[in-house]
């Protein structure tokens, strides 16, 4: 199973996106679990390296460079989520699922 962490400003909208995208990916036969947290905790989680991919929400993109540097130190990929993939409607969930698959395939 692959594990993905969404890092958000407060962690609330990302929890909904994580749940819906996990359900979507599982319905497509992918063994991927997505969780969510807020920025300060996200940095600590990157350092632990427990996830295969770290995604930064649009609201937290101002922290991307700092989080990316932490990912580089831990040898883990960190990517931005583009706004169209961060909408809790079917097309947004599908786009986030595609982003997750693309990023996991790269690494």
C-alpha cells in the first residue's frame, strides 16, 4: 500500500479531500491511503518519512519551498496540488486522484 499525506493550512478541507480521494482511488483498484494534516505537523511528518508522497494544498503553497526542502533532506517527494484538483466535487476528486498517481509513478 502507498501512503500519501496532504498538508493544508489548517487540515480541515484536506481531511475531506483525503477521504474522498482515497475512496475514489480504491474504487479504481489502487491500494493508496491518503491522510491529511496541517502545515506545522506536516513538516515533522516529512522528516519522519513515513509516507510515499507529500502534497501541499493550494492554501499552504506559501510553505511549499520549506516543505520541499524537508522532503529533499528525507529523500521524499513533495508536490503542489493545483487549485482545480482541490475541489470536493467529482471532477476535483478525479483530478487529485490523477495527480497522486502521476506523482507516485515519478518516484
